[in-house]
């Protein structure tokens, strides 16, 4: 992540400024927060998946309060970088904010979904190892994907809860989805009816009805991904398909 810095302040001076703020220098504290507001905006924007500007969001208010908290909690003996520590505090407070607000899952950041599923990457739980994508921002693609799911009456929470827990089952479901998208008639029926035509797929593709019923939301989700322009998320599916057979 690129940290935004004030060009008039040297990074090496920040720990002295934090120490002065902790010791009761209110002017220094206010100046420190103001000087590093671009940094706070950057962290909050990355976590929410959208740019937030000064004074226009609850999330930014949370970020400013969290930065102030980080000043009080920072311990140079335990953390060598104040900005790295402040970033963690901001992220944690945003997670607390979303948990408290219980906002709709269609608008919740992916970082929050990762947290409530016990630290497991949401992409990895749905698909496969996501480590190769860790430096790429998938938030826009995930937002588009979530909107497409919503059009079929499926929330991201529903998808995560109903998705195959075992990798082999995910691979098999991805294979089924890849077969379905090759059949234009089947896909037209899916897009028109907004559901999986289980009986027809069972008959045409010789897929077990039990497997289709059990994994239909995941299969539908993979179909939508394969038909989309979301190349990063497609990569997860392609990884699954590479290992099939």
C-alpha cells in the first residue's frame, strides 16, 4: 500500500510528534492529525472500496478518531512504524463500525467479510488460493459481482454460507458451471428465469440432481463470473478448472 505523506514533514520526525502529542501537546496532536489526513483518507478509501473525501462519510470520521486513538496507544518499543500501527487501528475500528451498524452485506467492504469469517479470505473461501492476487485491488470487481448476484436474489452472505466447503467440491462445481456456460440455450433460460434449471441440466449434461441442488448457488455464481469481464475474479475460477481432470 502506498502511504501518503505530507511533503513538508519528514517521516523520521513523526515519532517525536507522537510523543509530544501523548504528553499533552494538543496543538501538536491536532497538527499531526491534519497533516496525515491524506494518509487516513487513503486507508479508509482502500478499506471501503471507494474514494472518500474530507467531511462526507461516517467511515472517514471513524478513521480520524482511530488515528487519534493510535497516537495514544502507540508504543515505540513494540511497533517500529507509527503509520503501520495507525493503519491497523483504522482498519480494526472500521470493522467494529460495520459490525455495530450491521449494514447490508451488499455494501459491506470485503475486508469486513474476511474478518467475520475468522480471518479467511472471502475469495479463497469461495474459490481457491488467492495469494497470487494479494497485490491487486479486487474491490471493484467484487462490487460488480455482488450486484450481479443480487439480481438473482443471492447475497454474498448466502453464497459464502452455501458454497462447497471442500476444494474438490468447488472444483467439480466450477467444472459444471463451465459446461453450462457453453450451452447458449441453458444460459438463456438461466438469465431469463433467474435460477438454475436443475432438471434440464441433469438431463442434458448428465449431472447428479443432488449435486446440482446442493451447490446451485455456487454454480450459478461461477457461471456469472465466467460470463463477466471481471478478469481477476475469473482467475480464481480458472485456477480451479486447471486442476480439474
